[in-house]
């Protein structure tokens, strides 16, 4: 069976990405990164999602980005709440973690080399992407080129393929795809600012984007049930 | 004063690289990575080198590559000893840490974004390089392209320049350059398999390469004094 490393944050996108990799016949080696995010509960979600979707393995690697700082996700900076669509479109938000996807893909690349994996799956998404530079197609292409130059298998003329199957999908399309593949979105976690019970706030960008996507499909986001009217 | 992030392993190359960055007028923010290497003593060397060469700051970031494995530098695998030049040239050795330079540069990229740095200095070297794929000019070029796509400053049309000033230098040339800039190589550490006192073994590839380079210059490597006849 072909092997793939799947970057798994525990959120909606990466859960869908894992389901897609599985449906394409890969044994999935999931990789989560404990980068010092305040929303640690997402790592528990990643564990649930990996089990539910039949991952071959799930590793969590510590990469201490908190010591570098620069983001509302790692530092003592308030996460923005209840921003309008227009506000979300205005530039790169404070929840951007500098070079996060570059770092995660790099760790995934090392893991893929060790495993002899054929592919790395990453759930980046350029449509409803919150304005992060490292979620764009040109970023993924540049990482593919780098991967070919950086690795033992690359030198030997082989390729570890960087797969970003969600990159051109809208959030509702991602959810529909995941539902068709049996993803239980109640097990996921996307919120940047969960409460002490680990429940989603319903007001940060991550919550608002997925809430709206479920609404567009005539559904209610299952992780927001505790906030249901 | 312009800022640069300098990747500092504590070895001969990165110490020289720091001295070059300083000589080019940068305030140097040194970054070491505790990636689970067995030769932890190199992190102490990095501290000594950063102080001796006037770094503005020195951070050590934990990136737990030991949990991924695949290298004699992180795993319980013997480091090869007393290999001939011919043996060293034969393919990629077991001391290769999968994607290490990609990961370190990615972390440096995040740090550079947070600092607003203009450049990242990395002491990779394609001449006496032990056969690692991520020490080649095409790797550095691919990382520059990625950095331009991955970052906030890149999106805004600016560049964080990836500088690899040693890439085409021989080991003796590197040492001569460093000596001319006042590098004290006794403070550095390159050995893959130090003894319990942290002293260099004198027999691994890293020791042999630098030992020979000092000999080519008619000198004795100061970190091998305990092994002097």
C-alpha cells in the first residue's frame, strides 16, 4: 500500500484532506505539530480524527514557535472576534503564524523521507483562506520544487508529491466532500479561542468561516451546538 | 542597523557564517535548533560562539525530529568512523537528518518575519559537504523562491534574502576567512560523536573533514588538542 504523510491540525480542512487521502488508497501517517498554539485542544481533535478516519499512525511533533512569537495564536494577543467578511479580506490577520505551513511541510517532508512515503497531503485552501500567504497555489508549487531539491529521493530522481486537494474548493464544497467520505465534523476543532472546556467560541474568523459554510449548506455546524439558540 | 537571522549550529561553518554576516554590517539574531541531536554539546558551542562574535541575540528552538528518526544523529545508530575520502563521496550518509536544513531554514524564516529581518544566513557548503542534498546551491535557490511566496513580506513585494556565503568555498578557505575575521575555532564543535566530556572523537566524517582542512593550512585543529600526539 502506498504511504502518505497527512498534516492534521484537527480542523475541518485537514480532516477532509485525510479522508480524501484514504479514499485515494493511501496508508495515512498523520502528523500534527504542537507549535505552542494556545488552542491545544486542536491536538486532541487531531487524535480523534485520526482514529475515526483509520490513520495508520498519528505522530505529534513539538516545534516550539512560541519562543519566536509574532502571532495571536501563540502570544498573549487577543484573537479578533466577529469580523465581517470585508474585514477578513483586508490583509493578513494577526492570527497568521509566521512561516507555519512552511515549517509543518518541512517536518512532513522529513517524516515522508523516513517512511519512504510517496505523497504529503496538506489541507491548505486558497478560497476561504483568511488571507494567509502560505495557503496559495504558488506557495504549494514552490514547496514542491524545494522538496525535489532537498531530499535524498529527490536527488535520486524520485518525487514526494505535495498534494493540496482542497486548494481550489470553497468551504461548503469541502464540507460536502467530507460528508460524502464519512467525516464526522463534530470531532474536529477549528476555533482559535476555545473556552476552558475546549468548546468553540463561535466568533473568531475560524468559527465564523465554518459556521457560514454549514449555513450555506442548510446545516448547523456541529461544534457550535453548545451555542445553539 | 539591518537585521539578519543566522543559523548557528555551533560548528565551524556556521561560526564563520556569523562572522561574515557581522562583517557585512548586520545585527545578528542567531538561531540554534535543538532537534534531538545526540551531540547536544554543539548547542553549548553555539552559545559560546554567539557571545564571542557579538550576536544581538541567540535563541534555541526545540524541533523534535527525534520522534521522526531516520538518522544516526538522532537515533541509536552508530556514527561511521575513519571513512576514507572515497567512502565519504559515495552517496548520502546515515548522518543525514531528513529535511534538517529545510526545517531549520523554515524556522529561521518565521523568526525573520517576526523580527523584520532582511536576510537569513546559513552556513551550507557544497564543496566539502558530506553528500547532503540540502547543502547544494539549487536547494538554496529553491528555498529563496519558496520564501518569497510563503511570507507576509514576500506578498508585499519585499524579499528576505537567503545568504549562503560559504556555498562555493572549500573547508580551508572557510577557515582562512574565519581566522581573518577573528573566529576562535576552539569554541566551535563539529563532532557527531563526542565523548562524555563533550570532546570531539577525531574519527567521524565531521572531525575528519575539519582536521584535514586545518592540516592543509599547516595548522592543527584546536578542538582536537586532547588527541594531539
